[in-house]
C-alpha cells in the first residue's frame, strides 16, 4: 500500500515498473469507499502542508466537481477559480452552481483581448515550446494562480489532474476479440501512466517556469496511491455498455454527495478546449495576420476559413526562412 501524502505530483513511471493490476474491486460501494478515503486523505494532507487559503481550479468537469464536494468538508473557506473565455457557457454555469452549492467564493477569470494577448505571450516566452496543448494549459494555470493570489489565496492550488489517465476520461475502451475489458483497460491505464506520469515530457519543468512555488500545485490524482487504487477497481464500474458517459463511478459518488444529477452527469471537453483557450489562440492568430497583411489578401484573416489561415501562417514562415 502506498501512502497518501501532500506531494505535488508523483512521477510514477520514473520510479517503478507498473505491473498489471488486479481490478478485483467489483462492488460499487467498496470502490466508492476507497475513492472517498483517498480524496479525504489527499486533500487534508495538501491543506495541512500549505496552511494558506486553498484554491480549487474548478473547471466544471466531474473531476473538479467531485474534489469540490470533499474540499467543502476540509476547507470550506477555499477559493474556487474558473477560467473561461466567455464562450464556454455550459462549463461555467456548472462551475458556478457547484461553487454556490458548497458555499465557495467563486472567481471567474475572463481576460479581454489585450489581457489574453499579454497572458499568451508571457506563457509562450516562459515555456518556449509551440505545442498548443501545453501553452493552453499554461495560460489557464498562470491566470488561475494570479487571480488566486490577488485574493490572498496562497495555499494549496488543487486540480483534478491525473484522473483522466487513470479512469479513462474522454475515452471508451474497446477490448479486442476474446479479450476481457479489465485487460484492455489496464493496458491503456499503464500506457497513460507511462506517457503522463513522468518528468520526461515535452517540458519537464513546466510548472517551475510558470508559477511561483510550483510545489503548491497539487495534482490530486497523480500519485502512486491513486494508481494503485485505479488498478484495483473493476473498469465496469466506470464504463458500462449502453452508457456513453465516462467515469461513471465518479458521477454516482458526486450525486451521493449532493451534486445535482444533471451537473454530475454532464459531459465536458478537455480543459484546453472547454476553457476556450485554443479558440482564443486562433482568434489571436487571425488578429495578428489581419494587422500584418492589412488589405493585401483576397480574404480577411479575421473570418476566412481556418484552412486559409493555417496556410497563410505556414507560407509566412517559409518566407521568413528564405530571408
């Protein structure tokens, strides 16, 4: 049994070879009890380690919603922060409902065009890597951390990171002919851990480049104990035939803890998309092209088909390389 502690994130793939899991916890009540115990211990340890006012990155997805339900017991004065471009209305509405349900102060970060451009430029400089998923995650993290600090919330910065990797968020595992779901699920789980729970990613010092005291950022599910828990649970508790929703047990547990069923069972895109950051980056690219080229184009970069904008960016890059 691995201890549940306040480490920001544990690089499981770098520290051990992951053997196949047993997936023998088939009783929903028992699995819920174990998830309940894990979340209580993990959040309590994080709050104790960082005694300032805790911050929850509340996206409106089931992972952060479930964490909110436990944080309300452990640190009711925590600040909930949601990043939104203003277009992600459904996610923002759910986050607002959850914050109100549990009595959290709710800070919504919605940068205007100038603020977003500055935030994006700063994140690109800090990360020095042109991967949209990393940049989008960085923009949200920086904005959430700044908003929290402005409100005096400098305790643990909590996110549901890691849950998708362990419990197949946004995926549906299809066993091969003659293969059991548990075997296919565990293969995918171990591949996710190998790919995501490691420092050997695109930007190993991602958090160190972006926020002060990066060790405050607690990725709730990226731990040895969470991997052990996930490998013990029967995947049929999270994915069932005839139901399209992912992480079913999380959703059922959230409802048991008082979250309205329509909120707990709503789907959600990955944070980079649901926050609106990727769309805002595209809009920023269009504005830059329109400013650079003015009226010297057949179609306006502000509203032309996206394929023309991509082609225009690439051609401009080729032109720059030939100078």
